[in-house]
C-alpha cells in the first residue's frame, strides 16, 4: 500500500475516481491491523478538519502510527483562524502580487480561486500555489483575495471535496493524480519572525536617509534576530499599530506636512 485516500463516506470519493486505495475515516480509526508493518502515504479528505472531529483524529492517529499524512494536525490548527496563520501572509501576499502583475486580464476587486496540491488552474498563479502548498500541506484550499489599496489575502480556507463543483472536482482529480506520481516531500522548515518592524519610507524623496540597498541589507540583518521588516509609505500610516515598532527613514518635515501637521517644524 503506497497512497491511501481517507473519506468520511464512500460516495465522497470512490475507488472509481482514483487508482489508489480509498478507505473511510471510520475504518482507518478502528482497524489498525490493516496497517501492520505498512507506512502508507495518506491524503485525508475528511469533510471537516475541525478540532476533535473525525478528520482531526485521523491525522492525529496517523502521526502517532508513524504514517505520513496530509494535512497534519498543525496545519489544521493554523488554518482554523486567520490570526494563527497571519505570520505567513507577508511572504504569500508578496508572491501573489507578483503573479497578479503578470496576468493579461482584468482582476475583480474581490475574487477567489482554488489551489489543489499546490496547483492552480490559472497557470499564472502557479508560483503562488506552490508556495501556499509549501506553507500548508492541505489537499484543497480556497483563497479569497480583496483589494484594499493593495492585494490582500482575506481568507485561506480548507475545502471539502463534497463542496466542489463538477469542473473543480475534475481539476482536483488531475491534481491528485499528478501529485501522487511524485515522492513525498516534507514542508520546508521556516523560522517565524518574533517581531515586526515598520520602516516608513518615501520613494519620491531624492535625498532619502536610507536608499533601497541599505534597507535590503538591514532587512537581511534583522532576519537573523527574528525581526520581520516591512517598508510602508504615507498611505499605510493607519497600519502602524499592527507592528511592534516603527522606524522613520524619510525626512520628518515631509511626513508631517503629508499628514496635515500645521505646527512649528523646526529644522527637521
């Protein structure tokens, strides 16, 4: 037994849908004798990954049995609330914006798309889809994106295959087939930044206190101390409270005039 697909009900995804063995979550939990000496690679397609639900316990038990399973309990927990995965958003949103810049079609103010095993039907979004799958090894994820002055990920949600439309289900089958042809890969280990620093810059300023090269060098040094550095501009001032500390690298006079300060400026 190489790959094993877990489903809550046989009708969710049958053996006719895949060349791999399909088993119900109930059987996986209650029949450990089926796996004596076996180390299957498991795709958990339970309808829900909620805490203490059947899907959750399947992944928890698989880890205890030494089986390789996706998603892991850690990914289930992280994706249950946005506050638990927001540490991944700066890297994910940066990759997403690069992909969207290459699209040759208009983008809606609010849109969503499906990612299956790190694959996306829109090939332009493939680099982002791969990065997302590297962060969270979840079979099916739906990404909601909104325009709030810049493209931002509103929500990343695991999706049950029972909720997929026909075209989406066909895409899922192709993605599963492609994924199971490869070897099992562990997600990359990532050091999560402990602190965040907002660096206020003005890209239009000719004699800026810090140029782009020095800021990049500073960011690399900050990473060694678990500090995530994000450049922000005057239009982002309402986000300053989201960071642990701000650092002004623009002429103070220009910033004060920009926010409507009418008091004495001194020689700043």
